[in-house]
C-alpha cells in the first residue's frame, strides 16, 4: 500500500484494526452474557466512530463485489444478538433527529444496529483481504461510504443506547449481570 501517503495508510490501518476488534467481539457474542457484552462494546463503538472520521477520501476501483454477508448469515447474527440482549434490545428514537418536523418516535433494536455495522464492516474486509493497494483503497472507500450513508447512523444510535444502558440503567455493575 505504498501509493498512499503515510498518514492515509495509518488512518486506514487503524480503522481496520478497530473494525476487526469490533467484528471479533460480535462473533464471540454467543459465549457472553448481556451485561459484559454491552460493557465490552461501549469502548469499541466510539473508537470505531473516531477512526471512521479519519478515513481518507479515496476513489474506488471498478471492481464490484456483492455484500460479504449473505441475508441468512445476517439474520442468524441478528437473532443471536437479539437473544443475547433480550430486555436491553428495544429502544425508541426518531428517524432524523435534525429534522425539526420529525417528532414521531419509532422503535429500533440494538441488535439490528450492531448486526448492520458488522455486515457493512465485513463488506470492506472483503476488499481488504486482497492485501493489495487497490483492495485497501476499495476497503477504505467501502467503509467511509458506508459510514456516511448507512452504518454511521446505526453506530451513533448504538452509542447512545449503550451509554444509557450502562450509565443510566447500570447494567454493567458487577459485569456478570443476568439477561
């Protein structure tokens, strides 16, 4: 990846590292209890946000790939997270918090947020694993574009929900919580 300036290479590598850590935690959710899982995810979500902001603007190649995660795989992950989070899953929000006319609350789930972030990060890793300059540029583009158009919204909502669960509802106390 020598065609990128050092600061861009570093930004992409640092994002890939935190994205990998996030994906690994999501993948090991079946072996965790809800409270320790939510506590573990708390520090990863803002780190992911900060690293996404630092991703450089790059042009994608002409290579086109479909989503790395098939619908069945995403559904299985979503159901697993939903089962883990149980009573901590459902929350209320508005679709566009910056729209002064949008006052109607909608329901959303933390499991959907976390699964969508995972799927979109995996789409970038499909390029990243080629270990070529083009593959890494495509990964950076995929991650940045996805952040700005889709998974960034899920990420910011998840940060707020996780913060509330831990600091308002105290689910992390004792981190061996039930549920």
